[in-house]
């Protein structure tokens, strides 16, 4: 077996994933192929992001979830529906993100559409207080109630063929019960979401649908439903695109149009088979260009002197052992440097508790949770960003920080390769080399100038625009291809 004993050894993850999606594309449910919403299964197979638990109670829950969902529904069902009371003929802006930057960027994008021309679909209740009353704000669970009896009739008419195809796949690839049950759950979940989002689109009749990430399993169902109704669909780019199997986090693009950051992503998406007329370069809206931050107050908040050099390590969601090794190498390197303030900024998927032992070993290094400061605050506070494969380092260059790539573990550095190639970012292979590079940046003004020139080249290629300009570009592209207003 391979990948946590999920399937027969000798079969590549890519072959298995593509075969499963091909064999389960039919029959369609309400006119759509549900394997287009299989991103959770892709993640499980390609990246082992979900590790099966061995405890008996976990196995029982895994088996019972499809049964429960069949009779009671997978997603929370609201007691009533507010969607039918909203006006039709608007732009629907939908977000699956729960990051702080979404609270800032969604209102900006909505403003460029016009306050009376859009609805927002997200799980941010705070937006109801931020946005004008003329903007309709919906939670994902506010989609029309699922008529379980009617849904079961359609689901049952398809399930026999899915079950037969899945049984053949199970025997051919020796799929584990865990993976088989996850696929069954993915089919059931997608049918219920497509069913509800079909009703949502029917109720709102939007001129266009804009989502922040169309490969997400929930968002994909909304995109599929909108396309079934002939509504133009658009997706933003969720993050830096990798050059290996991580391309499957972004491709194939489900939406009609993909709104990328710059030339780098345009070339990558085209290389993955996306037609050029579907790729629109708009810039990166999440980098804020005019943030009213006072560096003195910010440094005072973290008890950092104004003259101190601040070095930040940005963790990334790679294998756990590699993550830990990178953090230890960073802490070891910076502990050799005098007169610096050193910070480890954890990825949203990590917790401070898991690094308690390391933070105790290096008390001079400040470990921060991802929510301890906003991205903009982190950039305003920091002089040098050290990263392995985080897109955070590339964004830092756009905010006048310098970047160093730590390439010391047996894991591809992904977007770090672009920083080395286009920004001429230094590469450190171990703690000693990292300490030497940081020291040189600190004392060598000519070296700093060279790195800043490289940063300008990188930013011009990676980000066609940032902040408010990108938000405006997004709205212009969507409006240019949206259905005409019926009023």
C-alpha cells in the first residue's frame, strides 16, 4: 500500500486521482460532474493532508457520516431561508476564506461593483456591520433548505452506477475502506451542495459569480451550479502556484475566467492547459498599498526598539518534521547574531503549543501565532523575511522587505525557486550559511541595494498591480463579461 496505506503500492498518486475522477464523472447530478468538486479527495491522495485515524471510534464515525448525511444532511440547514428576499440581477461575490485579509478586501471589491450591484456570500458576520445595508450579506448555510426527500430521489437514481464504478476502482487499486468511505462521502456532500446552490442561483439570478478559490470543494459546487444556469463565473488565485503536483490545487480551472496576479501565474496557468482567453491579469488585491500603520506604535506593541533589525521566519504547511527542522535552523542561526529581533510567524494551520519545546530552547526568539498580527503589520514590522516555500516572502518584497530562502530540508522550496531566479534572493543551505547571509545583509549596503533591485524585478513580474488597483481591475474584468442588467 501507499500514502498511509490508502491504496496499492506501485500506483502513483496522480494516476489514482485522475482515474477516480474519470470513472466517477458519470452519471452527472443535476447536469454537473461531481468529481469537479473532489478537491478534498485530491488533497488526501496527492498530499496526504488528511491522515486516517486508527482509533475504533474514529473508524465508526467515518462509516456513519455518509449514513447520517443521507438522512439528515451534511451541512447545517437553516431554520428558514433569507435568500428569496434578496434582489436579483446583481454580482455575487463569494468567499470560502476566513482570513483577516478577506475582511479588508471584500468591501473594497464590492465598492468597485457598486453598493447596490452585489451580494456577498461568506462566513464573516462582521461584514454585516462593515458594509452598507444595500449590500446583501449571506452565510453559506443561508442557501435554500435542502428538500431531503426530493434530493434522495435524485441521489438514489445516480448512486447505483457510482457504487458499481467505485467497487471496480476499489478492487483495481485495493482502495482502503477509509479512502472508499471518503469518496462516498464526497459524492454525497457534493450532491447536496449542488442541489442547494442550484436553488440559490435560481433565487438570486446573479449577473456573474466571483469566488476567491474555485477548487475548494464547497466553492466548486457553487461554480458548477452557476455554470449550469449559464452565469459567467470568475475565480481569484488562492496563493502562489507550485511547479510540481501542487498545480492540482489550481488546475484545471473550473470557472470561466481565472484572475491571476501577474505574468508569472499567467504563464503557469497556460502551461497547465488553461486557454489564454480565460486568463486575465488583474494583480494581487491582498497586498495593501496604503495602510495607515504607525511603525513606532507597532514596534512599541511588541517591545522592539526603533533601531533594531527585525528578522522574521515565515513557516509553511510542509511535512511536520521539515517544518520543525526549519524553525530550529532559523533559531540557531539568528541566536548567533547580535542586536537583532527575531520572530517566528506560524502558518494558520499551526499552533504555538506544538512549538513550546523549541520556543523554550530559544527564549530570545519571539514565536507568534498567525493571528497575533495582520499580514500588513508583519510587513511593516519586519526588515528581512526568511522562508522555505511560503508565498509570504514574495509578498514581503512588494512591501519593501528583503527575503532569504532557507533550503535545508529535503522538501522542494516551491515559490522559493522563483525568488532565487527572479529576485536574486540568497539561498541558505544550513544555519551557518543563513547566519552569514543575514550578517552580510546587515552590514553590507551594496549587497542590500543589489537585493532591492532584484526585488523590483520580481514584483514587476509576479504582481501586475496590488491593493486598490487590483480590486478595481477585478471589478472591471467581471463587469466586462457579466450578463447585461435586465433593468
